[in-house]
């Protein structure tokens, strides 16, 4: 019996199992004439692609698929998916970085960790743009409690963006109003194609309405108007962005930092959605105009531009064009008021601002060298405004402007319960009053973001201010505990933006024997961060009861503080706000008394009279207490006056500091300086005055 070679037999059996006739063909081909077999080498198997080629093909298909998905997302979804994938990736890297490197063993490397995280967050916000800039600015409003590296980055986050091309503007008009911006059948007689301003969610163009027939039957020339146009990508990105914001805040609360931050998501998201509705913005402007007209102290000092509802949709808004000097143009404001800037107030472009100060919150991006300054000529109009500086200065000086600003936002908080949440100096113009040309008038712009303050909260808010300024621990504790806050001193200090030690805590704790001989060991970076985290968790004791409206109220006050500070603190902001709060509570009490008298119930009338006289007594006591604040304010003004004398004065008399630089900011600067010390003692936050000047 002939035996087949083993290799050939094995190959043949494999082919037989596959149903191939190769066995019989191979076997017959190896038979000789005498019937004997000769051993042969089996032929090679059919060639198959290698693993490398298979994986390369799959990778190519994947790249092509991702590229196609990217293009579809970019052109039909405004890159909403991929920009939020970038968000999730960045936040995952931040979380991982903190988990690996925020340890006691790596304490000396924590500042570098904060720098890496700050750069990642800044790159994310600026790359994504749109609502991400708004969210970043909301965080930056309270950047004083963040590490120094993050304060620096948020201070350089400006809400400006490239213009969308005119072709896109044209398509928005046709879609929203059914007509092109200008030309035959256009909405306007004149429409300037180049925008006068462009921000993250919208841009503004200048236009002129068509002539109309007046009441006397004669043709009246059309008015110049400001046309605000929402960028089309923003509405498509909004819900994706807010969903990513929600997820990120949840990750940071539960995985990364173990701090209560998620509770603000719904409130902030709702108000950001409202800011994208220009019909709502137009209604906000009309509501504010009605409030201003009803207040005699502000009626002639504040103006809200008229809105044209017939040309306004959710994505297009047309309002009265106002010529004026923006509050961000400090040199122009001082010229308009005929004043010389106090020493060091108008800083050179190469002098950095302290990013932990309120001034940095209202700072504007410095113009490039290629851009002409809008204030280069004393009487020349700016590129945006055609207002010429009058030959005779307006009365009242910069002090009158700041007085009106603080009173306006105090009235919003305490009387109207209707608060503008973005009093950035770019949103405030100053012009001669049309009714009294020798007096300045404030023009408030950008009414997209408002919060309504409930009356019950407003009463508590007024009580809190009165108690804080009087140093009344029991009064502050009563309100703050009801709101879910711990540490009343901390709440008072961050509301007033000045260190506040309340009466109950004025007594120093008894010292133990031997304490004086012990040197306090400096805290490590890790211990400082842990201490700050513990204090913040103690402060945010019950986020369910916490009034969410405080998020925007504190932002508003911080910006008003920055505006006042940037002009050298010409007014005592805290005193004005405190007076308005106290008067507001007495007026509310008077209203309750009148309603009780109308009911003619003796018991209710006696109770109302008791409350009425008690509130007036507290108001008079409050006015007496405010005298000490006046002393601090006029001391700061005296120091600022000493700076005007010359540079030869020592720094402790208001001359130059230890490095030979002028100090600036006046009363608000003194508050900022003491606030730094308070933050260090209470939260462990080290905020050096000149740590950011390199």
C-alpha cells in the first residue's frame, strides 16, 4: 500500500473539508506510469490581503467618514457637534490632570497645574466662541476666588468676534423680514455693509430709514438707526452648547472638584436663551424706559434708545441711533466733562491691570497700533459716533456720571426689581442731555439680559444691605441662613466687595499660653487649595434654597464697582447703594401702612405703624453709621488729591509705590487692597497686588 506524504495528505484533507476537488487532481497529477507516487511540495494557498493592508483600509474609511461628518456638521449644524466634542475632551483632560497631580506630594507643582488648566479653558472658550464667551464672562465676574493663573486668563477674555460677511446679513434679512437690507424694495434707504461693532452672538450696523410723511403732510427725512443682527450659527449651536455646559458642570461637581456648582445650570441656561431672543430684548428696553420715566431723580439723566417694533424679529432688532462717548473711552469722557484725569487713572497700554480687580472686569481690548484711536482729536467724531466734543465742558464732572450710574442700578435692584445684567462700559454712552445741553446724560444699551427680582427677595436684599453696612451680625445671619448660606461675614464681604467683620465676631479669640512663641508654619499650595475648598463648601451650605438671582446681581455690582474704580472712584458707591436700599425699605413700609389704613382695622393699623416707625428709626441709625464710611471715602479722596501735587511724595502719602509707579483707583482701590487680605485670611487665596505685572 502506497503511503502519501504527510504534508500533502494534510493539505488534501483541508481542501476536502472545504468542498474542493483539489485532492483528486493533485493525487492524479502525482502518479507515474507504473502507478507509483513521487513526493511533491504542495502548491501555495491562494493569496490573501495582509493585516496591515486590512487595517489601513479600515483606517482610511474611518478618516473619510469622520471628514464627511465634520463637513456636514460644519455646513449644516454650525460645527455644533465637533465643538462640543472638543469641550468634553478638554474637560476630561482637566479632570484627569487634577486627579493625577493635585496631591500633597506634588504641592509645589500646583501653580503649574493651574496654569495648564487656565490655558486649556481659555483656548476652549476662544476657539468655540459664541455662547462660550458669555459663559466665560459669567465665570470671570467672580474670578477673584479662582487661582491667580485663571484670573489672568479670564481678565483677557473679551467679547469681540470677526464680522459675518454681508452676504450672510442679506440672507438673514430676507428670511426674517422678507426684504433685503437696502436697495429697491429694501428695508432701509441706507445700510452700511460694514458693521460698526461685532461681538460673540451679534453685530451692529448703522442704517437710515426711508423718508416718511409727517402729520403736516410734508416729507420727513428718515432717522438713523442701529441694526442688531444675530449671527446665524449661534441659534444652531445654542442647545448643543448648553447641553455640553450642563454635562461639564455635572462632571466638575461629582468627579473633579467636589464643589456645588451644578445648581446654577438651569438658571443661567434659561437667561442665556432669553438673550438670543431680540423680541424679548426690545420688550426689556421698553420696560426699562418706563421705569426710568417714572423716577424723577433719573428721568432727565438716563435715556433708553427707542426700539422700532415693526422692524424687530427674534434675530433682527432696530433701535434709535445715539451719538455719544462710550464709557470705555476714559480719555474721551474726561475731555467731554472738561476734567484732567487723576494721576495714573488713564493707564498706558503697556501697563497691565490687576486681573483680580473689578477694573479688569470692565476693561476693553486695547486697540492695535494699526487702528486709529477714536479719541485722537479733541473735537473729531469717533469712527462709530458723529458726536463732537462741545467747546464748553458739561457740568458736574465725572462724579455726576458715576453718581447717575450707581443710582440707576441701585434703583433697578431695590425699587424696580428689574436689573440689567451687563453694565459693561461698552454698553454705556455719555452725551449732552437733549433737554439740558449743559448736563451729561447716560444712555444704556444692550438690554438682552435682565433678571426680575421677586418682592420677597427684594425685602430681604434691602435688609441684608442695611445690616451689612451697620455690622449687624444677627441681621445678616437671619437673611443669609434663610437663603442657605453659611459664614455670614463672608457673605457680607463678597456682597460689598470689602472686608466686613460683623459685631458677633469682633472679639478676638483667647490666646493660649505659648502661642506667641510658636511660629505659624506657612501653608503649602495643596493646603491652601484644600482650605479654600472647605470654606467655599461651608459658605454654599444649602444650594437648594439659595436665590439664583444673586448670580447676576453680584455680577452687576462688580461691574459697577469696576466702572467707578476705573475713573478714580469719584463717588462713594457703597454709601449711595446703601442709602438707596435703606430708603427703599422705608418706602415699602410706607406702602404697607397706607394699605392697612385703607382697611380700617385697628390691630393691623397699629402693627403697621409699629413697623413703620421701627423702619424709620433703623434708617436714621443707618445714616449715622454711614458717617464712618464717609470718613474713609474722603480720606481716599484726599490721598488722590495729594497725588496730583507731584511724584515726589512718599507712597504712604499717595505718591508712588515702592517700585516708583503711581497708585490708582482711589477709594475702590483701597477696598480692593483690603479685600485681598481678607481673601487670604478667610479663604487662603493669595492675591498679590503686583503679581500680574510681568
